[in-house]
C-alpha cells in the first residue's frame, strides 16, 4: 500500500461522481461572479470546513453487481447528474463559501460478503486518498470500512489513518441490523480511539420501518435517516459504549437526528421504568451529559433549529454540514450567520474552528 505522499497527483481528477443540477446552477448564476471566500468574523479570517459532503466512485458501485443501480439515491440532483472534475467541485465550494470539505461515501456494501466489501472499501479509500493528496487544503475524506467484518475494518482504519492520510471513517447507523454497541464492534472503536480517528455516523434510513415509510414524502429519508442516527447514538449511550471508549470522536449527521430535540426524556427513562433498564449497566453520567462529548453537524435548516442545538449540546460541539452535492443545505455559511442568537465566537467555532480542532487542521 502506497502512502498518501506517494500517490500520483495527476490521477486525482478522474472517476469521482460530483453531481450538480439545474436548480443549483441557476442559484449560482444569480450570485456575484466573485468568490464568496474568504469568510470573516469580526475582521478575522475563518477557514470554513464542511464535515458533511458526499461523493461516489462508479467503479466501486459496479462491484455491487445487480444491486449497483440502487446505490445512488433517487434525488433531484442525481436524476440530472453528470460527471464533473474536481475543479468544478471546488468552484461550487467557492460559491458556497466553503474552504474545505471532508467527503464521505454512504455505506452501501454492508450486506455483501467479506471479499466484495473489502474490494469496494479498498478502491474507495485509495481514490479518496489520491484526490485529497492532490488538494490537501480543500479536500479531506472519511475512510470507508468493511464493518460487517470488524477485524478487517480495524486493518482498513489503520491503513486509512497511518498511510492514506484520511481523517477517520464514515459509518452507517448499524450493520445489517446489529447496533454499534454490540461487543463485536468494540475492537473497531478501540482502534479509532487509539488512532484519534473521527467517526461520522451517516444513517441509511431505518430498514425495519420500510413498510410504514412507504408512500408520499420520501419518509424513509425524511424520518428514517434522523431516526436511525437517534437510535444509534442512544444505543451507544445506554449500553455503556461511550463509557468503555470515552475518547471516541463521533459526529452525528443531520444535527444528531432527533436526540438533541428531546434528550431530557432519556434522563427519566430508568427512573420511570427500572424494569426496562439493565441493572448491570451503570452509566457514569446522566444520558444527556454524553451529548456534550459528541459532535453534530449544523444541518437543521433554520436559525431556531441551530439555536436549540447549541443550547442543548454547546457551540463547541457543532460544525458545518451541507450534504453537498445533495441540495439539502445550499448555503450552510449563511445559515450560521442568520442565527442571530450566536455570538461571534460561536459563529467562528461552528464555521470552522471546531472542525479544525477535531481533525487537527490548520485554521488559516
């Protein structure tokens, strides 16, 4: 395995899917021709860092065989998609006032056998590393992991962090119905703690509820994604996983799902119904206190949503998230500035300082 330093820089622009759509193009056409960077807070330059941005490699998706067509989500941006080079992505980032993206690939390979999963992950991590090596100031990435084979995931994470220069790993909300609190995954979390790897939880809906999600409104995503993140985080808290691995660096996508919106209910659960709680699991803190050691993106759409998230978890735990190129949040920087309840210090932290600290990045 070659190191990140030795990757061929010239190959970085090929083979990655960077989607766009007419709606976004029209929106950018109305903006001033000049770049929106740099972003300033009180006269100080802030390096804006987006921790929730996606990409996809068609070669990896093709390894899914007959399931390859289901890899790409049925979004407007995909229906009008085209292959773009990295320079186009960087132009879009400039228009969004984003200095750096930490890219991730949503896990679609957990249901495949060990060898197929490993082949997909190897290809993706190598290509991500190539692109990031060619644009180290603009692009970073979370590694993919073959979590259906935890021993293999440990090896992949080690290579990603030590040789490929990746920033951590993107994981789903569970693996084939098995929660991350299960002891089979403990070696992976132990290695992540050892390496200082950031784990980005991005769910793939809540498959057990597919029948109820059917119908209008794309509920499998609208409700299913934030719900799955909520369950994943609650399991890590209540099963004592965060006590076993207190140094884990975890980011919950989509503002952590529904957990920060109703977190105090968790503090009452075992008092109200002790028979539904395991007496052998003695948490070191109240359930809500674990939220202050987790991290969240700011993809909550409104200033009121961001105000509440900051109130619940603290501005130090929140960072930009756009979901680019999917058009959920097209102006993530504007969203932060529009939240007038934030202090300038809070805005600077969310815009980039928190992510720079978490990932060990330069702030300018």
